[in-house]
């Protein structure tokens, strides 16, 4: 699939740059009119199914810098979404989380912004603000509307250029690229992501961005987008096998097992704050902020099943949970589905990624792909 910024979804080659489209399938033009297109999206290593299409009211867009190896992803909910958040890692980099907390005067957010570039990437969120303001979307504050855009960043400055970081223009491009179809792999905020960094970036495996959807009774859907840049290894819970992580040597395809190595006394070397897994849960179940926060908390269980170790001092693990619908569902059931979908999204993030910057993907190391 060729994105508007001239790159394909994970695993294919860049081609000629195309002009950005003003709107994509299921997104809103200024004035609130929904626009639908007949674009067919083919995901690398994935089937064309509803599992890769967001619920109505949510669009996802990516922009990537494949030279500097960084990028950003935006989750647009232009009609507004109730949002909860839960931070478990000790190295989180965030912006404007207060509106996600119960008791805040703002009840809804209009986008979630995820970015590489570490704290430098937070500035790029201004592009999302610009995009939404131009469409008259935001919290009504007298004569103006102020878009509410919480966000979080990951550290990818050691893979490509340490001077490359997402910009306002890149974030604006991600918004213009947004559609209900979701690209996976080494795209957007997952462009520079890596996993298994106990021995440094040279023995890591490529991370990325994954997406999964889980249906419940009554037409309820729970979906998860995960950007995986973890310190630990990625494990397939079905087999208990490490599928991406720290390798025996720079040129080895064998995984050492980060947990095993740590328990045997191996200590990570060098600067450690280079890790984070960022998750956005999306559902059409009606939730208030307290319930959305509970769903975000429960989704972290999915990270614990697929990433070992997780929530370390060096990780900035964070989950947003968005509610954009009026379907009725029991909150614990929604949270359980969120945890299950998080597992799948994390596994897909590494299985759909391609190697970049000299860091191989699990597919290139022989782990293959499993849908």
C-alpha cells in the first residue's frame, strides 16, 4: 500500500511521492460530512479483513521518515471520544494527559498523538492541533475551539539519525493520511521501534506497529493499536516462544531470553531509557472516564503476556482507552477483550515489521508470520 508521503506499508519499497489526499474512507471533511472512498488496502502479511479497519468515528494516519528512521501516528476521533489513560512504565514522555483524568472539565479528546523522537517529538503534536483547528474541531472556549490532543513518545534516536525527529509538518501529513484502514509494521511511530535491548541496539530485533480487533456480543468492538519499542523480548503466548528480542550476537538469529539472562546476573549496559510500548484501545462501547481508565488498566495485562520483562524502569509503557460509541457492554468484559487484543497487536507489530537501520526483523531471522 502506498501512503501519501510516498512510502508503502511494511515490507515494500518506497516509490514516487503522491499528493496527500484531503480525506480518506470514513473520515470527516470540514463541516462534519463523512466521506467514503472505494480505496482497497492490502496489508503486508495480513488478509484484507475488518480486523484492519477501525470502528466508525476513528481514523488512523501515519507519516514516516525512512532516512532518519522515525515517524508519528495519529488516531483521530473528530467527533470526540471519552478517554482514559494508565501509565505503568517509569520513563514515559507525554503531553496533555490531564483531560483523560476523571474530574477534568474537558470531557472528550479529539485525537491521540504517538511519536518517535523522544521528548523532541512532543512538539510535532502542533501539526495535529493545526489540522483539527482548520476543521473547526475542538473544545468550545468562547470564540475559539481548542483541539484536545493527548500524546506520548518513544525513544528511537539510536537507530537512525539522532537529529531526525517528527515535525509539525510530518504530524499534519499523518492527519491528512488518516483513514479507517490501518497500516502495520515499520510505519508511523513504529518506524524506528526496536525490541530486546538488554545488550544494546546492535543485538536487538526490529519492533513496529500492530493492530487487532475483537468483537463482542451486541455489535461491540474492541480494537487495539500498539507501537512496540520494548526493552524486553516479545513472546507468542500461544507457544511461550520468544519471537523477537535480544540476540546471542550481532549476526545471530538466536534469541538469548532477556528474562533468563537478567536472572543470571546480566545487567544492561549503556544508556537505558530507550524503550516504550504505546497502546491505544478503541471501542464503540459507551464508557465514562472512570470506566475507560479501568479498560486502560486491564489492557496492560496484554502487555504482560506478550512482553518479558515489561513495565521496567527503562520503559515508558502507557495505554490510552477511547470510547466513541453508544453500545452497551459490561466494563470488565470490555477490559478483558482489550487485554486479549493487546496481545495480538503486540505480536503483529513485530511480525509485520521489516528490518531497518541494520536491525533485522523476526521475519528475516526466520520466525515468519502468523495471522
